[in-house]
């Protein structure tokens, strides 16, 4: 199966070279990066060292060219040499030197950085603070750490320093990753979103180098934010019986980098999320200045989540209906409510699919109805479609009864035992984020 990654990478590289030769640098850059992503995935599975070596060498060549193109694009699309030919530009550079005659980046380091390039979020996720229900304390704390230091650096002088590391913990589905997306949207910073799979390598010693290079890239691109999703998979407690030597080395490197000794990390924020805070190594836990509990949404937040998830979908719910839905979903996470609403959104579609009677409105639109309603015509969806009226059919608005039907069979996914664990951790090490 992994051979497909190589084939896709080769195809993207072929297209990239074609666009590069034509001078279409923006297209070429994105195609080169797509090719590198596929080559990187292929290398994770390639067991033949000779083939892996060949793939790395090819990828290094494409990476160098992509970096050259990025420099051209940064220079408003003009090549420094005035020659738009990729081959010509490559020939003007002496082997082992860049255009200024400096030593090139170490090939091994360049390979690691190429692998980490995919963790940089280049497009804003488009999640605003207003899209997050409740969690006001958590949002304010993150704004203090992310927005204010960038917009008002004069606020942080003398002993007043911005927060450097945040741990967001709580039950699954409460909005920890969503908060990180809001940070990525609102902050004028380079955002690195990292999971354990991005940093764990089967090659001896490579994982620690990936961690080191990640932090170095963040420092070079400051102001920046590194977001570790499910940090417990990287920073579990050391000394456990089934812990491998490689895992211990990764954690040690992570601790060293988070400490930031010898580096200027004032403009690098570390943000992490976990569902299991007790599984974190105590030393890593202490590296987080702020440990914020992201609890289940309260009544007001649940009401807001229902509204956010319905959005502008036609419905006939009143404010009191939303209040009742919020009361009935005590113990539900934001994710549970999102799943509930998603199911409800399909209820009108199902009614339309199964309807045997339709009404024709004054706007020439067909809506499913009960047989006793005025103007009801006995006809099915399929028959309307056969008459060429498919584009004229609309599902009915969402009703309170649609929610009643779905909520009758849905249960919360977070247990009381899980909540007790998080509340105990908050008393010992954290603070409320609601």
C-alpha cells in the first residue's frame, strides 16, 4: 500500500517541475510541498535502506528547490538572478554552497525539517473566540498569553512576562482542540500543530532530533505557538514498566526544550491538551505555567452550543425551546451536543425522503406535509424527481419534535468517574477554565 505514496509523490514532483520550468512559481511551490509530504509518508514505511536513501536524496533536491522558490516568492515573484529557469538557477550555485556562498543546511537536518513542515498551519482555521461557548476564563488567559504580547509588547516589561506554557485538560469533547484552533485563528503567529505521530520515528535517535528541530523552527519563526494534541502520548510518566528507551529519550528532550535554557523563548508559546492529566510525567506537568480545566459546558453554554450547531438552518425553535434542550442535556459534552444536532439536521431530509404527501407553496416550492393539511397532494419524492422538479423540493424546518426523537436515544459519553478524576486533579494542580 505504501508504494502508492511514492507514486503520488512522483506525480506531484513531475507536475511541480513542469510548472517550475514555466515560471509558475506559486503552483510549483505547492506541488513540491505535496510531493514532499507523500515522500515523507513513504519513508515511514519503507524498509529497504537503499530505496529509502534514494527517496531521501530525491526529496532533498525537491526541498532545496522549494526553498529557492519560496525565496523568489518572498521577493515579490522576481528571481534574484533574473533567470526564471529552474535548471539555470541550480547550475549557478556551487556544490555545497547557497547563493551567498554559505554552507548549506545539514542534509539530515533538512530532511527532519521537511518532515516537520506539514505541522505548520499555513491557513487560518477560521474559529473565533465567539464560536466557543463558555470557557471565559480559559479564553481570557489565552488572550493574555497570545494576543496581548504580540499587539502590545510594551505591556510586558521588567518582571512582567507573558505566560509560556498552557496545559488544557478535561473530558473528551469539551473544546480543548477547538480552543487551540481559535488561538491559531486569532493570533498573528506561526502555528505548529503536533501529534505524537509527527515526532515518533522508528529510526534510532531521530525522534529527539525531531523534537529539537521543532522548537528551533518555532524560535526562528517567532512569534509562534506549538500545540501538542494529546500530550500524554508523548509525555507519559517515566519509569513505567513497559516504557521503551526511545520514549524516555523523547521525554527528556521535550523537558530540555520546554525549559528553554540557553534560548530566547519569550515569543514561543507552548499549548497542550490532554484527556488524562494524571498520566503526564510530573516534570513535564510542572513545565506548564497554567494548567486549565476545560469542564463540561454549563446550562448557558449548552444553550449556545445548540444555537451554534444549528446555525442558519431553517427551524421553528423558540428561545424557551433552546433553554429546555439545555436543561435536558445535563452532563453532555460539547461534542455530544454537536453529534445530537447533526442527527437532528438530517431529520427533515428523512421526512422528505419518506413523505407520501407534499404541498406546493406560492413560491412554486414543494414541501412534505401531512395528508390532512390543506393543499396536500399525494405524490412521492421519486415521482417529483421524475417530473423534473428535484430542484423545487425543500425539506421542512427543524422542529422541537425532531430533537425529542433524537434525544430519546442519545446518552452522554462522559462518566461521573471521569469527571471526578478531573475535578480531583484541578484541586491538586489546576485551575478552573469555565
